[in-house]
C-alpha cells in the first residue's frame, strides 16, 4: 500500500487529505483503502464530508451492518465524537452520483481527524468490491461542506488504476469477407470474466487451415496476417496451450474470388469521461480499434454535460483516431432532451468539426452560449433539416419519443444496447410507417466501445451490440454513404453474417413493384442457427425452425425465459427472474447455464431434482440446460416472480412449448434439444403468402442456439398490384 497526501486551502484554513491504498487494483477484486481528512481549523456542527464515485462505477455499496461481509466500512473520529453516515445516489455533482455522506453533528476540533476505511478486514470482511471495468484512473472525489450557508469544496481527487483479472475467454476476429489467396489480418484477444483485457502466457494455437501458433503480448490482444485459399465459409478454431479450457471459434469468414462489398463492424454509440462515462476519449477510441477490433466508431456524450473545451477535445480526438482503411470515426454527440421534448437522439456529422447545439446547459457551468441550445427535437429538426447530418433514435436514459420524426434526418434506429434488447422500439417505428436502418451499439459508459459488459448491472443490463455496414471500402465517405442508405443491420454483439435480397434490392433499399418478389436470405452464424422469422412490418408472416427439423432427440432440456418490466431504459426494462426449478419423475445429471450476461447471474444451486439461479433480463433471453436421466413420465415446476408454471416434459416433441403472459410481456420456453445441433448457416427464400397493396417493410430476425440475435434492416416495398 502507498500513502498519498493532498493539501487544500479554503477561506477558513487548510485541509489535509491522505489516501492509503494500492495504486493499481484488479477489476472485480476486493481491496482495503482509507481516506483521512484533517482540518487546521474547527469544523462546525453539521459539517458534511462527501466521498463520491462517478455514475458508471460499480464499486461496492458501503455497509456497516456486518463487519464480516464484503464492503464493510469503518468510520472513525476522535473518541466520543458522534458521526452519522449514509450512502445515496444523487445528481448534485453529476456525473459523480454515488456518494458516501458523513455528517458531523458535533463538529470537529482543529487538528482532529476523520478516517473512512473501505473494506476494513479487522473482523473478517474480505474487502471492498472494486469496479468491474478497467480504467486508467478511477477517481474518488473527496468533498467538504462547512455548513448550510457555504458551498461544497473538492479537497482531493485520488485515483487508482483498475486492471484486468485472470483470463476467461478467447475471441478470434477476422474480416467477414476475404479474397482467396490474399493476406488479411486476424485479431486475437483474451478477456477476463468482466470483458476486460487480460494477460495470457504460453502458446495459442490457431487451427487449420491457418495452422499457426502465436503468443499474446501483455496488453491482451494481437493482430497477425493470415491467408485462406479455399472458397467457402470458414470458422477458425483457437485454443490456449497453457489453459486448455480456453477454446473458441472465429466469426464466419466468407472466402471468394472477388470482393465487391465488405461487411464492416462497429459501435456508433457510447461515451467516455467526456460525458457521464469512464476513461479518456483517446483510450475509448483505442479500445474500440485495438481491443474490440471494430472498424468504425463514434463518441456520443450527453450534450448537457459537454463543455466547449470538451467539445474541442472531442473533435480533436475523433480526427486523430480517423484513418481510412484502418479505423473510421464519425464526429458526434447525443442530443439528450427529456422524452417529453423528444428524447435521446444521436447526431453524426460528416467532417472533423461541427457546431455544438445542446438541449440545455444543465451541467455546463459556462452559460455564455446558452442561446444556441435546441430544447425540443423539433428545434433539432429545424436546425439540421437540409444539412448533411445523420440522426439515430434510441432507447436511452431518455427514450426517444417516436411521435416526432423527420425522415430526411432520422435514418437509423437502435434495437439493442447495454440498456436492453428493445425490439418493441423497432416494431413501434414500423407500425408508424417509418423507414430507418436498424443498428445496435453499446450505449456504454464503461469506456469499452465494441466490447461493453454490464458488470454488476449497476447501470446497465446486457452486453453491447454491434452494427454491420455493407460498403465497398472502409472510408469515412463510404461509411457515411452506406449509413445514409441504410445498408446496415444489427446484432447483439456477434458478427453474424446476414444478406437479404429482393432481386437486386438490398437491405435499406426502396422498390416499387406490381408483383411482390421473393426474398432471398443467407445467414452464417457464430453458433448454430435456431430460428429465422420473416416479417412484413410488425407482422410475422413466415418462420423457419431449424431445431425442429431434427429426427433424433437428446435427453437435454432447455428452459429459457425473456421479458422486460417496461419499455424503456435500463431501470425500466430490468426484470428479475431469480428462482428455482424442480423435476419430478426424472433425475438431473448435469445443469448448464445458458445465455447469462454476467458472472453475477447464473446457477446458484444444483441437485438431483432441483436447480436455483439468479437472472435478470431486459428483453434478452436467459436460461439453463438440464441433462436428465429420462424424459418418460417427467414433469417440472418452474418458480420465479414473473412466472410460475408446471408442465409435463415427456410429451415435448419437435417444437418448443411456450408460456406467455402480458402486462408486461414475459415468456418461458421449454425445448427438448436435438441430438445434433442445427447448422451454422442457412440459405433460403421467403414469400409473403398474402401480400397487401401499399408500402411495407420486409425484414428478418435471426435467433442463434446460444441466445444471440440479429435483425436486418427492412427492404421497403411499395406494392401496386392493381
């Protein structure tokens, strides 16, 4: 441990602060550290000390009830001094929202010290929980209020580095399409259980037909050249020599003779410490490019938090990270008006500079340019209509209200982020007849765009998504043109290849016909393809269930559930599914977690006839797979707060049994798994069995057997058969 001291001079005198603790800590670990404050003048009764963390932080929640439990806090002053403390989330110093307040009802004499020890181990506490995401300098703001007639003063700003934990997962990323015989870059990274970079020693083997061994540097990622000569779709296996449990497969790689259009992947929606997020904007862009291996990105700080100096820094950092052919950046900001004023809209600009127009100056101290604010979304439309500007609507902290729409600007709609899987938002837009490209991102505040993780689910629920863009070249102009043309689609973060065509028309195109064409779909997944649904607007008109095609069935049962407490952001959407399942007439041989997002979820107890779990959904799926000794005569009881049910399972056949409830909508699905997994890819054709004249959006949803999803942008068809 080290001791750092800080000296602050106030009008009343001098205040010293000492911070004792490690300078670097491991994400998700437990540590002990302390803050001591001493003033050379008396502190009046009623003085307040505040120790604050930034909003995205998922450090532990202080408690003083159990000295042997995690996150125990000991607060001490001179013997006999009365102290009161409480922990609260408040917006007084936003984004420093998580505050431990210590009240001094009797004050303190000059020279007396007050000390706060986080994770005091004296009586058995294992320590104080460290946040789950890496950060070069995770700050703790120490503040003092001398009395009700004074203002808060920041005394010190000690920070620690948060580094990744032990290796948990390998991720091998390749371009989605390559030319046979031409060199391309593979990207390998190793993550800890929270999605951070991790150090992995030893050799990592890349399987045939590449067949190379590599060693990862301490930073946890590596780019290296490779070549594929055989046409077709390849998936490369990867395994660690030192940790045999670390095995993975790359995203699908389509090898062809020519490459007319490439799929590029990126995250267009997150923010750094400019805004309410974490890490510097330079580290933010570096993470997207170097660790997450994305091809493009944007920085989207809440406008009401961005000072003029920070906007200049945003412009400079975005320009610095921009490099055609390697990593493309789009300058942007999130217009963050309240939902009643239009709600969150992402603004993107084509160059390196743009004027900043906020919804308000709520958290901006310099009010000199307040007249430039655009307080309502109609003001935004009026300002940017006729300009070369892109707008994306999304379900954020202040969900966009789709009653307002400007089709020349609102070209994109976000269906998935770390807030939630928000398919309802897409369906609402389609019901209104809007024509937008479908995208996904992280909306992350952890400074890890392209690979964002919900951690302890303090302010987010699920892992971030990705947007795929089809364009001939990785340039800012090419990306801009493709997004404006809606040549894009969304996934829950997996690089699923998806091609939807109607004749020569592709995703995002508008066509006018007298006879409805067939729709040709090609999918290559990162896991077996479970089901594909074909929609006209918000109506599902056809489906393909690839699991039901099996002729042989295993003795494994998948129980999966999904739901959201309400349409909206992370707070509104989250639905708690903690519960248990009991089996009668059969015995559980093994239980496996399925589609959980974080180590805080998952199986908590496994027995011969009972399993228990923790789970939270926000429009996504969670579940478990049970290996049973038999199905004949077996039944189950499923008990959770959202739904409780009993069902036979011995009569489960090719199709799943689904239980649905509404207000809010939630769903439980029982499925006997096939003896052989469905294919990783599918090609086929969809027809609308009952086409209707008018303008319609035709699109597909892909569901993988691991719970991952992809959503195409529609092809917009005007049918005039008469």
